[in-house]
């Protein structure tokens, strides 16, 4: 190793350690500012609260369909019976609502992902470097994609609920507008990895821009685009579960109700459904991505 190589390697390592030191300073500043403001407190009885919550989580509410008390009594502090209910029937009715809410969440994620992918297609193509689109169109496309990625789904949802009203439509549009940025970025990156020699060969025989795209670009990037769509579809299933909190429908509404009423058993049931849904979709999409790639 000569002096020049040693100097370049040392410079690279010093630069890396400098970035690590800067990151450590940022982390220390965050922790110190929170600690001095008293915002790192864990409450009065964190251990007792954790044990109580974990105990209720450990018994999901759907078990009441089989093991619930058919004559459960709600009593006041002095022991007076306020009302009596059949826990098995009540929980069965709630599980029916959970099923409909799960289906609504899946519809929001599915249609929102598809709409986002369709809207992102032209922006992704125009923002790819090797397509060499006019600079104005490239800059505008990248601005749209960056703006879409920088705004969270919940923010889009809050705005759209005020525009289109409560319900799944706001959730579908919120998922689509936020996913637009990620879809476009992934589409552009897949195009930029193409072998330009094949594209230039198609252009060389007199093909128009649209013919070049559908004959040379589209067949090569389609498997990657399908893989990206499946990945974001799975992500949006998770993301759409919280949109009901702002009135966009689906599981989020049941989650907000369970949290507001401290019904940790029902929240546990909802989370089990979410985990099962995402796990099943992940297994299916993984098989499809493996077959394509």
C-alpha cells in the first residue's frame, strides 16, 4: 500500500468516525433535552400498570364467546347490580363487527395501493435519470414524489375527511396519495437499473418513445414493479388499520374505542387479527415475488 492509498483510506475512516461522533452528539442532545424537561418520566406505577395491562392482554376478549359469563353483573361501588348481560352474546356481536371492520380495512389498503401505483407510474417514468425526459417534467415529477412521501398518511386522511367526509373513501385516497411517492421512487429506481444498450437498440430501429417504453422498458421492469406493489400493499394493510381513528373506517375505529374504554382484551383480539392478516398476506406475496424474480 503506497502513501496515497493509505491517505485516502485514513481520510475515509476519519470521515466515518466523524459522522458517528456527530450522530452520538445528536442522540445525546435529544436525551438531555428530554431529561431536563422532565419528559422521560414513566408515570407513578409503571410496573404495576404494565402487569395489569399485560394480564388483560393475555386474555383476548374473543374467548368470551365460549367461556364468557352468560349472566355477567355490573355493580356499583356499594354492590348494587346495575345491569346484567350475556357476555357470550355480546362478544359474538362484537366479533361480527370486527369481521366487517377487517374487510373494510383490507378494501381500503387494496384500492388505495392500486390507485397509488397507477398515479405513480407516469411520475416514476419521468423522474428516472436514464429516460432523459425534459428537465421541467423531471423536476416536477420528483417534486410531486418527494412531497407525497413527506406527508404522512394520517395527515392526508385528516385533510380528506374534511373534503369527502367520513368513511372508506377518505382512507383510500389517503393511502393512495402517500403511497404515490414511494411507488414512484421504486419505479424510477427499477428503470435506472436497466441496460441502456437494449433501449438504444430499439430506438435505433426507429421506434417511437411509446414503442420504446412498451417493447424495451416495460417487459424488463414489470417483475420488479409487481414485487414493489406487493410489498407496499402489505405495508398499507398495516397502515390502514389506524385510519379509522380519524374517521376513515376500518379497524382503527374499534382500536380507538378499545383504547378509550381501556378494553385491553378487545384490543388484544384486534391486534391478533391484524397480525394474522399481515402474516398471511406476507406469506402469499413472498411466494409471488419469488416466482417473479
